[in-house]
């Protein structure tokens, strides 16, 4: 922890919304959004894989757009509306993309899954065709070391039309 958050150094105030909750925080200028979520806010659903923008495990939604939290400084998120995997469900009701991943058994170890799901939710509002080839291309930044790709594509292909027809869950709303 001390290497991630060394003692001292000036912190800066930021205000943001995370999973529909307004938060006022103090962050060091070098703290990544990924470390802020995991180490300071205990939102550990967002995973750290490579920590270098290579794997997509840290994908979250910022103002509805998918981003790599490991490549984003927390201080750059002042005023942002963030949604993580913890914010997608509505109470006990899973997000349609979460349900589709379960229906299609689209995971094995599950480590990549939060990033896959957040990426797919972001993809839904980008207007691409929901064909397997397009989904594979548009989800190519999200790696799965277990090789669950065919099931992931099937899950995304099922959920995209549902989300576009009824964009009411967290992360689906247009800005
Ligand atoms: S942990 Fe961010 S892309 Fe791998
Ligand atoms: S389910 Fe194991 S890395 Fe994707």
C-alpha cells in the first residue's frame, strides 16, 4: 500500500459520481483511477491485470464511454460520472449484459469478466452492428486468458439488442 500511496505529497480535491453516488475525494496527482477504485474506495470488482492498457480487465464507464482505469489518472476524473461493475445491477436485478454472460456461461475464472461486461455495456451505445465479427473486433481490447471468447460473443450478441430496445439500466443512459 505504501508504494502505491507514498506518504506525503500534496493531494487535490475532486468531485465525481461513482455508481450514482456523489463523492468528494482527495487524490494524489499520480493516483490512477484503478488504484482509487480498488485501494481507496474498495470497489475491487474492477480488476488489475496488466496495469498498462493491454488487457482491458480494468474497463469502466466514464460518462457512458468505456475507458481503461489503469491509464486514467483519478485527478482527470473531476466532475465525471463513473460506472463500475458494482453499479450495473439495479438492486437484486442484474443488468441484461450480466444476465447474458450467465446464460451463455461466458467466463471460466471470471477475472476478465467485469471488464468484459463494462466494455460490452459501453459498446451498446456506440452504434455498431451486433454481428459476431463486429463484436469480436470491438471487444478486442478485452483479453480472456481462459479463452471464453465464443461464449462472450454470444452473450454480447444477445444483450446488445435488448439494451438498445430498453436502455434503462445503469450505464445505458445517453448523456
Ligand atoms: S489493467 Fe488496465 S488494461 Fe490491463
Ligand atoms: S474468464 Fe478467465 S480470464 Fe476470462
